[in-house]
């Protein structure tokens, strides 16, 4: 099963809504969040069971789901579950990685919208020959001062 520990490392220019949810919770709130995930997953999987698993097996299944989804906010999980049920694969019982992939796809869309809304950085104008010559002269002075300092030692 897929676990939530292999999340993509995302660059710093992200919308403020993209974060690892469980890291922002206290231990007791994290336990409540995991319990909420278990309830949500039970509701999601309820229509897919042909033979209900034993309580021990069900506890392990739910633990896998909680591990995979704990870093996502409840609204992300809820939306992903709804989208999965409305999607083309809805006849197949979802796995934790399926819901995780839907969430990451939504996040990728959000990141793309966020980046598109940010002003683009203006391109630097090319330097004139005089400016380029001045920068080279200054660089040569700086390098000469290092060479001179080295000879003094």
C-alpha cells in the first residue's frame, strides 16, 4: 500500500494552503484527525465490500489509510473521495494511493493557478558596452585586491 511518507518536495513559492497538515497539529489533534480519516474511509469503502473483513483486518486497513492521508487536510480528503466516486474508476475499490493521487493532482492545479496569478519577474535588460566594460574593470580590481592580499601573507 502507498504511504503518506513519500510526498513530493515542493518549492518555496507555493500558495499558503499547501502544507503537511499533520505537522501543524498537536498530538491529540493528530489522533482526532486520524480517527476522522478512519470514519471517512469507512464511509468511502462501505459500498465496495463484498465480504466484510474481520475487525483486526479492518483495523490494519484503516491504519494504512490513516498513515497515507494524515498529512492532508480534511477538506482535501473529502474532496478527493467525492471526486474519486464521481470519476471513471469509481467501479473499482479505491486504495490509499488513489485518493492521495487525486489530492496531489488538485494541489498541482492549485500551484499552477497560484503561480499564474503571481507577477512575472521582468527580464534583465542587456548591459550596454560601457556598463559591461565597467563591470569587468570592477571585477578585475576585486580580483587584484585578492591577489595582493595573498602576496602579503
